[in-house]
């Protein structure tokens, strides 16, 4: 698990190692990740508002997440820590 690097109230910033792919339309690295309480409900809310997730819900040993695009075509991650 990647520990938070900065905590502010109920939010935190996590810096991950990786290479940012800044090509327009990139589906490789999100510009922002937002934690949610319930990932399934968040996905349902997105779909009800016409926002499609990319690749559905994914999971590793420390978190579950999904990806979507914002109106500016930026990749956004919604995640839940285990």
C-alpha cells in the first residue's frame, strides 16, 4: 500500500511512481484520483449521469478503482483503499 504523503481533513495526496503519458486521450495514468466510500455506488452514479467507466472496477492488494474521463477528456480515477 502506498501511504498518504499529505493529509488534510478527510482527504489525502498519494504520490505514485510512474511515467505520466500526457498524450491527448491517454488511458494510462490519471491526472487526479479521488477516494470514495462506496465504489459500486460511485460507478452507478456515473452511469446514471451518462459517464462511462474505462475497464470497469479494477483491484490490487491495497485498493479498488475505476477510471473515467472528465469533460476536458482528462483521465480521472475513483478509488477505495482496503
